[in-house]
C-alpha cells in the first residue's frame, strides 16, 4: 500500500491509499472504494476490501473525501468545519472528478474500466457517480454495502423539533458515538438532503451497469429494507444479505476482519 495525493483541480487533492496488485489480472482495471459518513479511508474493514482485491489481481484506491473531517491515521475528527459542510452532492461531485482523473490522466496507467464500491453513505456517492454520464461509460460494476435508499432527513431520525433548531441556529449538534464526541452539522447539509430526498432511487434506476447490494440482516443503522429497496429499483441488481451482520459487519479499527466480512468478500468476488 502507498499513500498518495490525487489532484482533482480547483486546489483539491484527495489523500488516498493505493493498493497495487503485484500481478494484475487486468492492468486496465481499478477499484475505487468509498468510505461512509464520519469515516475515512482506513475505517474498519475498508483496507481489507482493498487487500482482498489486490491479492486477486485488481488494484484498488481508497480516497478520503475532502470534507470528511477525519484523520485516517488517528481516526479522530480534525476538521470539524469541513465535516459540517460535507453534503451528499459534494461527495458525489468529488467522486465523479476522481473517476474522470483516473480514466483520463493515466495516474495509474491506462485505465479502461473502474469498479466502484461504497459503504453506507459512500454507497450513495458510488451510485451517484455511476449514474453520471460524465463517467458512467468507464464504470464496469458497482457494489454498495449497507447503503441507505434515500436521503430524506426523517430517515436519519430528524424530528420537526430538530429541524426548527437546525434552521434557527444554522447548525445542529451531532454525536459521533464511535469517538465519544459531539460536533456540528451545518444548515448546508439539511438543505442538500431536502433538495432531492429521492436521489438514490433516481441513481439506481438510471444505472447502465450491474449493481450488487450487500447488506447485513442485523443492521440497525441502515435497515435491511433499504438494501431490498435498492434491489427492487435496479434492473441489473444482485442482492446479497449477510445473515447476522451489523452495519460494519462486526468489524472495527482494532478488529478489521470477521466471518461476516469474509462472507461479504466472497460475494463481492463472485460478482466481479
């Protein structure tokens, strides 16, 4: 693995981890793996996906989105201002730009096709990029793990009281339970979520490539019904429920692998 910066233009460069396959099965193929909300490129099991693919001949890139707010080395929140402005649409646009750079600028050689993998909110980013005509022609397949089926605020527990506070103050407190801290979400995030709450359905229905949905049956953060809904919308979809798995497949920073993850990786390899 090599830590690199991928320049997107406009002064934005994404810190990324590049896992190069020593003997690539297809040197023209690259996987891009997207982290979720309040996560980062080295979150829990994401490096395990990249290692798994590299060992099987598919080089992989895991970027940090520029506003994710997290330091991948320590796992701590280091940019609360960026975190407070990290909208769904901003991440989607960054991923489109990243895929465009990979496919055109020969950063990683001559890339002919890209596999996009996204966990949780990263799944929404993956679907959004794959449905974008600017880059959809180079995306071969999409695999989303534990992804929500919509971005309406109520899906994430927002009440009318929360909304009133958010609008009046311009921000709302948000607990990152994993870190035991509280930070803020800016009004920009609420406005983005409400601008197109059904964007995920639009993304999935417009996909031109095969879609895999991996979802744990014991996921309480993003219910299994979300994965089932994605599968219903997708014309070329494969639904892979992982029995007993939670939102992160019982993985953590300290324990990045599990039997549930191994099952999900086997499903991913069958799909690819």
